[in-house]
C-alpha cells in the first residue's frame, strides 16, 4: 500500500493538537492501569476504557478531517484518483 509510506509536513498548530491529544490519551491509559492495580471496580474501569475509546475516535476524526482538506484535496487537484481507493480503504478500517 503506497499511502503507508507517504510523509506529510503538518503545521506546528496541528502537530501540537495531535501531541496534546495523544498525551491526554496516555494519561487516561495510565489512569486505567492504576485503577486495575488498585483493585477498582469493573464498572469504573469500563467507564474509563469507554472514555479512551471516545478520545481515540476524536483524534482519528481530527486527523481524518485534516487529511481530507489537505492531502486528498491536493491529490484530487493533481488528478490523482488513486486517492479515492485509499479513502475507501480508510473508511473500511473505521467501520470494522
């Protein structure tokens, strides 16, 4: 899959937003680990895992939005219709 090897230069603002979100997700996961080690009840742990899942989906949607506006738009402007197959593959991954 060719698109796996593509490189993108993100703006400082976009990079900062992604890193901040990833750091929050790491914090959530570390919190879950502490909950498990401290014997927290299953309900509380499940609530936190749902929060991590929501955070991951939010991050993925942010990256996807930027991908569509920047990468896909540029490819389509240049006549690269292969980007449509890449998008279909991405959407299939999101739906599984």
